C-alpha cells in the first residue's frame, strides 16, 4: 500500500488517498486518539470514486464522529481503472430493459453482478491485509453499503468482518440467495419501500434467506435516493454495538 496524498478535514478527520497495486482507495481516520479504532469498509455502487466522493466522505465523517475509521476502494471497471467490456455490455443491456419498461432478465443480472463479485471481493480482502497492520486501526471490522452481493460474499468468506450493514437496493443474482443462507454475522438491512429500481419482494426474500440469528430490516417510505437522515443514526448504533 502506498499513500499518495493526505489532508485534514475541517472536523479533524484525516483523509488519505492510497493505491494498492492498480487499485485506488481512500482511508479516513478520526481526529488523533490514544487508542486504535475499529474499521468500517464503505461499499458503493460501481459509479466511480470521484462521482461517489461527496456521499462517501459524508458517511466517513459520520462514522469518525462515532469513533470509527473508514476505507473504500475503486471497484473493478470503474473510475480510472481499465474498462471491462463484458460489464459495459451488461450495463447497456440493463439500461435498455429499464428504459423500455421490461423485466431485467436473470442473464443480464448475472452478467452484471457475478463477475464483479468475483473480482471485487479478493480486492477488499487485500485492502484489509494492508490496512489492519496500521497502528491507528485496531479492528474489529464492519462492512457497510454498496453492492449487496459483494457484501454477502464478504460476509461468508472473510472472518475479520464481524457485522454488516446492507442496502437492499441493487440487483441480486439468484445464486446469491444460496450464499445468503451461509451468512451468520449480525446484519442491519435498509430497504427503501418505493425504490423504483429494486424488486421489493426479492429484497424481502433475500432478508428472509440470511442465516444470521441477529438481523434487522429497516424499511422507510421513499425512492432509491430518499433515504432519511435518521437511518444513518440507526446504522451507527448498530456498528457501535458490534464493533466496540
């Protein structure tokens, strides 16, 4: 891991950009403290870190106020990373179906999501390998938001992640429902009831499939971008319970 820049935000949060091989990322840590702090990995949709930065830094500041470090990385095929022809085609097929008001086929969902999961999850694990030895980070680790299928796979294969907050607002391949049954860590799942791009029943079925003994579903009225501000407070309380 190589840190490429750093700046102190006006609330004291230290923001450091880094590269891990060809993968760009950002690490945020709270104002100087006397002890290492837990880490939350901030997932996001594959729209590029530059486009997602305002939302990510807001989430990072909120987490820092609660005493957490946060980190994120650029997803495969996004931002300045090399384009991925198969993913570009899948996105085009998805847009075409949604603009035509047609159902999105399982084949399109699989082509869009499954290769992303296969590539992104090992990169998140490599990021953990690089971050956890830093003296200011002490673990344990949580995962928050982003493409829910990536979160599911991480929850199954990465024992260092002990709690996860998922946003039920992305397409989920049918095979991921089988993996969801293997998830056992505590879960905090947010669902926007009127999300125009999300199959509500599929989101409810996925929640039912999770094998966790402790899982909670928080549904709010509104569309995909209408998440109420207080929803972040509930997520912060969840991570405080399980990471501190």
